[in-house]
């Protein structure tokens, strides 16, 4: 069984989740003993896609006879690989290209039960399966020196209390929450790494976000992978959001780095997002004031944390486990064909 794994972007900045997801899929294939190729000319039996932008290539592979697999909703912080279309009112909907590529998929892999429940009523022909996201634990080891890259890059003094998060500049509600949070924690530095809406290539949304922000909050574009990874290792907390639109990769990386995760919103049921579990892997806060109180306590080592059970979750999402499940799903596509 040979798999063609495709994802291309003109911007090769590795922090973009699509590029990182491609590396993850290749690593998972190697762990599971699956041959993978970069070229369509290899005639692979399976063609695996990450981005809706690759619909035409996926359609061509389908016509050739290759089985089409789509990993959907793992990379929603990447404007080149997201399946949701962001609207200026802060809401989202499935993009037209996303619907096209999901329509032709033989197998659709999603990171949570919530996302499976979201697309099941849409009537796509392919089977929909949950494959939890994965993390390479070795890349987030506390024994490495990579945590020092982040403070050097941003000129921070030693042991500066720092909190980071990521998302979209179209998410005005979340940006407002983080602004108010930073105002309530003046001694903590906050960094938001955001992507621009597809309809805003010149960055109007980012300019608007900088209006009336506190001095201890920095709004940034994507940075290189080693800098962002260092930020997760260096920071005392990572902020996630309780949304059906999953932040599938970064919270898991924070678990692996033994960095506390705090979540904006109210707890989802366990079946919707098992990664963000109240009191087990993170704490939820529905107001900036409540989250600020917790972060100030965390800064002074006076807060309860979830880093130990969260790290155990990261271990259960290790690359070998992901690779084993991926191989099972690949093989299941062909099992139907041999049944009488």
C-alpha cells in the first residue's frame, strides 16, 4: 500500500499547521510501515489531502482510481488549509471548496466527535471517522534548550511571565477577551499569533486588533516553527478556545510541553472535545476577570494545575498510536471492496 501525501503552499513558514500536518502524516506512515510519496506520478493507491485548495488534484486522483482520504479540521489556524470560511461577523461556515473536496472523499478523518457530528448531516458519501490529533513528544521535551529561543527572539528578560495563544484576526470576540485579560494582568506578557481571514490579505483585521490594546499584549503573524515551539515550552500557559471549530494541534503540544492550558468559554461535554476536559487537562473561564485571577495565582505558584494528567493525554496521542490507527483506516477502505 502506497500513499500520496499532498500539501503545497507558496509560504514555506513551518509554523503553518498544514505544513506541520503533512510532516505528521509522513512520520505516522513511517511509524506504521506505510510507503508514502510526494509525487502523483508514483501511482499511489491512496491519495491523502489536508487542504480544500487541493480539490482539483484530489478529483484527478479519484478519476485515476486512487482512494481519496481527507484530513479535515486539523489545521484551522492555517489560512491555506482551513475548512471553515470566516465571516466578518465572527461566525464561520464550511467553505465551498471544503464541501467540494469532502464530497469526493472516500474517507474523511476529523479530530473530534463534535466535528463528526457537525458534518454527518451534510450527506457526504465518504465514511467519517474520528482520528485524534497527535504530537511528537520528543519535540516538546523540557530537557531541551529550545525554550530559550523564544525570550531571546523577543528580547524578554529572564523568567518573564508569559502566556501565548493562536487563532484568527477575524475572531473579534476572542481578541476582545484577550485584550481585557491582558489589562487585568499587567505583569504578564501576552502573545497572540494570528492568521488573517482569506478575505483580508492586506491585514485590516490585524490593524483593527491593535487599536486600544494594552502594552503587555503583542499581536503577531506566524513565526518560524522553532520559535513557536519554544514559546509553548517557555510560557506558563497556553490559551485555547471552547469552540466547535477545533484548535486541534496547539493544546496537545502544550500538554506535551507540560504547559498549563486555560480555555475561553464554558466546558463542552466529554464527547465533543476530549482534549479540553475541565479540571483534567485544562480549566475553563467564561470571563477575562476569572481567567486573570487564575493566571496571577499561577504566576505565584499558588494555583492548582492540570499539567500531569494533560501530559498523560499527550502520551496517549503519541505518533506511534496515531500511525497505527491511520494504517487501520487506510486498510479499511479496501476491505469493503473484497467483501462478497
